[in-house]
């Protein structure tokens, strides 16, 4: 049985949500900063912890003052590392 990375307790199938390559309890997959409930693949991460794309991740790690939507944050987590800006 996989263990939830948030609370370290076993995750049963009925309450499981998979994101960041790990299995979470549905209520445990929430933004580390504001506590908003997140959906699988619909959020950002930093150092293995989940954050909502907006406003938390954008405010903490996104480019400042561009005024543009952070489109790259909408990509699935697994694709972000492969994005080339050159
Ligand atoms: Zn949990
Ligand atoms: Zn948040």
C-alpha cells in the first residue's frame, strides 16, 4: 500500500489521487501555502511539495511584473523540465 507523502499514512484506492508521481489522500493534496485543494496534474510543485499555480506558485517562483499569464505553469508537471526557452 503506498504511503501518502503528506501525512505518511497508507493510501487506500478509494481515497487515492496520484500527482507528482506519488499517491496522496485526496484531502492531503493541497497547496502548501494557502491550503487550497488541488487536482491531479492541475497544480505546480516545488521541492516535492504541491502548490497552486495561482496565486502561490506564481507569486513565489514566477517571473515578476510581466503581467502575462504563466502559460508554462499550466503544462503537466512532467513536461516542465523539458521546456526549452532558447
Ligand atoms: Zn495523507
Ligand atoms: Zn496556494
